[in-house]
C-alpha cells in the first residue's frame, strides 16, 4: 500500500508539474490575450476528446480488478470500441474545421491540439490496466519519462520558436511516443491483441461502458467547458485571466488521483459486501482527499496577491481579485471527489451521471442569465461554485443511500 502510494504520487506529481509549469511559462511568454486564445482551443480539444475517452480508463480499472483472468479480452474489446469512436471524431472534426474556418493557421493549431489529446487518451487507456494488475511501479516509470519528454519538447518550442502552433506540434509528438510506450509495456504483461478479433462486439462494449463514458464526459467537462463559456461571454482577455486561475485549480485537482487510483481498486474489491472494512477504507480515503484540498486552497483564499505574483507576474495581477473563488472551487471539487470515488467503487455510476447532469443544467441556466445583462467574471465564478456544489451534494446523497442499505460501522 505504501509503495503503491509512492509510485502513484510520482506519476500524478509528474503530470501536475509538467502541465502546470508549461502553462505558467506560456502565460508569462504570451500574456493574457494570446494565452486566452490558446487555452480556448486547448479546452475545445479536451472536450472533443472526451468522446474518445468514453470513461474507458475507469471502466478498465474496475473491471480488470474484478476479473483479472479476463484482462486481455476486456482491454481488447474496449480498445476496439474506443478506436471506432476515434475514427468518427477525426472525420467529423476534419471536415468541420475546413468548412467553418478560413484561417489555415487556426485549423492547423486546432487539429494539432486535438491530435495530442487523442494520443494522450490512448496512453491513459493503456496505463489503466496496469493499476488493476498492481504495476504502479511500471506506470510511474512510464508517466515520469513521458512527462519529462512532454515538458522539454513543449517548453523548448515555446522558448525558441514561440508560436502556439509549434507548441501544439511538440505536444502531439511527445504524446504519440507516450501512447506507443504505454501500449508495448502493457503487452509485455498480458497478451493483448488489439488489431484482430471480433470487432463487431463494439456496440455491446459501449453499452457496458456508457455510464462511465457519460460520467467521465461530465466530470471532465467541468474542467474545460468553463473556458469555452468565458470566451463566449467575456472575450480573450478575461479568458486569459480565468484560464490562469483555472490551471492552478486543475493542477491541484490532479493530485486527487494519488489517492483515487489506489482507492478505487481496493474499494471495488470490497464492494461486494460493503461492510465495515469497506467503509473504514472509504473514510480513510475521504480524510486524505480533504486534507490535500485544504492545504492547497488555503493560500489561494488567504494570500491571493502573493500567489498571483509568484506564479504569473505583473501582467496577471488582476487575477488576485478572483483567486479566492478558485480556492473555493478547489474545496468543492475535492469534496465531490470524495463522494465520486466511493460511488464509483460501489458501481453507482448512474447516480453520478444524474448529479452531473443536474449540476450542468444549473450552470447552463446561470450562464444564460449572465448573457442577458452586463455581468462580470465574478458573477460567473459564483454560478460555477453553486453548480459544482450541486454535483457534490448529489454524489453524497448516492453514497448516503448506499450506506443506509449496507449499514456501515
């Protein structure tokens, strides 16, 4: 358990460090407006790739944990379904990009960012079974090396070339190498054949994974949809400021899998009985997650000017006005992560989907209200906090109902 936690910490920590450092550098080099436009396209790519993700990593972690002997078959069928979704997405986006925008530079940047997101999605897909097979050490090695390559290539492109297009291409190449190394590492452990077999089974696989896919889409949408909405409501300057605060939030949220990646397989193994051992492990997981969230949210709430100055410099000083709201978002999302991990382990994905849908409806209704008048970024942050709180509350209700049925000690 302790070694697994160390390995997971290294893997997640490297993801956090690489992503956060890169975006801090880009913000300082480009300023709010260019950084805002890049963040907008990055978020659009991240939203589109959720169609390809379709919750497969979480599905694989749970299913392979329950049926290790069937791991090759489970992974192969999931890969086939994922690839079908990928081909459909690529065709749709390629045609849409050429028809809807005249600037080839814009199209090239958008497609490069989407390609990088797809490659990273496949890498995470091949890493997920490693957790279920107990190979946290191998996952850590792969992720550390991949993120080192990602950081060096992208920062090098930003520093020496400077254009957003060069950074996007560097991101794609590094993520493609990541996906290939993750695939070959997995095939050394288990004889998975992804290029043959019964491809006609992909509709059945999607039927099994749809709760994970919809929930994964909604969970991840909270990390990217806000950028798109802010761009539409307030323009690139405000988007740059908001994206700077959001990247800090996402960096802190990225620490949650340090606990979650270990907790989900363990809790899933205990979920058949959901007795005292399950709920003791669940309480321990909740305590760890909330401690992490509180430690990082406190400076954002109590010393926003200092944090802003240290991270982004003088061109982003206006961010200090909004940073306490981002600290509140960190706490709300960590409380939601607590209930989410437990609900997933109990197989309550449909309940999570319902909570996400209700919260998203609240957010969209609030944004429609904002679009009808002269409102500021502060009002948007207030609505976003309320919407995230609705999601967290819904997940806690699902867990509470499960607790009453099983009777935790």
